[in-house]
């Protein structure tokens, strides 16, 4: 997959976007460094000590139910130490779409959303896996990244994403396609080692979070509009806030 802007940013091209490349924002950069550093430690432990930390920090549904609750957060930062495409793909997607979302929301909201999607996806995997007695660890930031893709499609629906590095597809349709693929893959999974439930969980957590924010925003807009109408009516009929004015002075208070 790849990405390019459909329109130049406000104020023209500058910095890392002079050739259409997304710039790296602070929180997104910190998350990418954290994922890369943990992956580097995994590789070193695997190569020189034959130690695999995924059973302890990856998400094992049965162990989470038994009390290892930290795994629903730590699994996001682990990636396969032998399959390099895993970490490269996830970091690439974060680099391509994370910056625009962080600039749109701000760093704190971007971090909150990233964690909500990642942890929410982990909860979904735990619920689905514990029922089946799954003891194989799930690792990777794919749940958080699928949540980012959903938000990107909602806020930048007409931005182009190259599917399989070949076909430009608007972000809104791209998310529909990958969502359908994740659903069909989860329904017909034959033990291929890919935690498709994580992808679906990231989409679901992101949708619920954004829907909640939009509901609160809509309520706030409705409240402010009602206040504006009331104040407008008060001015029209000379209605004023406050106590009683001096006798025979000023407008009557209704």
C-alpha cells in the first residue's frame, strides 16, 4: 500500500511534504520508535539467547482471563522477530496516515485514540480466544492501525491509498474493502496465524470511540444552538437577566 495527497496542504508544500511524502509528527514518531525498539529487543533476544517474550508480553487470551491483563496493552508493541514484513508494514501505515490524524486532533487525542483501538482490539481477541481456549499469543499493532484507517477514511474520505501498491482507491472505499476482507477471513480462518479478529476489533473500537465523540459533539452543538435562540428571543422582547431595576427605569423584566 502507498499514499499520496489529493490536494496540497494549506499554505502549500513544505518540509517533508515537498514531494508528497507525509511528515512525521511527535506522538506518532514516539509510537513508531517504541514499536521499533521493542522489536529490536525481540530480535536480539531471539538471535542470541533463543528467548521469545511473546508468551509474556503478547496477548494470550487464556492468560488474560487468568489475570495477565497487561497483555491487552503490551501486545501492541510486539512484532514477529523473524517476519520482517510485519513490523515494516505496520510502521509504514503509521507513517503514511498517522501524521494527518495527529495534526487534525492534536497529540493527546491521537495517542488516546491509538491506545483505545489497540486495547479495544485486544479485548475483542481475548473474548473470542478465551471461549475457544486459545493459548497462541497475538502480537502487533494491527488493531490500532485498522482503527487509524477507519478514522482516516472518515476525516479524509477522498484521499487516495494505493491498494497493493498498484490501484489508487479513495480512503472511504479502501476501509470498506479491508473491513470486508477481515470479516470474511475471520469467519473462514483455518489457522493461518493471522489474528483477523484483531483487525475487526480495531475497526469496532475505533468506530465506537468516534461515534461517542460525535454524539457528544452533536449534543453540544444542539445545546449551543438552543442557547443562541433563547438569547436572540430575549433581545427581541427586551428580556434581561438580573434583579429588579429601579422603579420606572429600564425595561420590564418578564
